[in-house]
């Protein structure tokens, strides 16, 4: 039976002020993980602070 590894990245975002920068950072995370053999299996967003538009993006990964 194959051994399966799981991992988690947490990306912290604030509002839409710098969405191009945030997109570039997320693209870099995706490319790095994919090149290392990880497969994105799920994402989730949590609004942490509505007043300051602060949120977390959770990226769940799996590797065989």
C-alpha cells in the first residue's frame, strides 16, 4: 500500500488592495508544490476580520 502524505499551506490576505501581488504569490506556491509532486485536493477560505477585510486561504495538499 502506498504511503500518502498530506500538508497544508495557509495564505494570509488583506482586502483587495494588492490583488495582482497576491495572485503572483499564490501562483508561486502552486508551481512550487506541483513541481515537488504535490496535488491540490481542497481549498477553504475563512474571514478572520471583516472590519479590516482580513482572510485566510487554506490550501490542502496530498502526495503519494
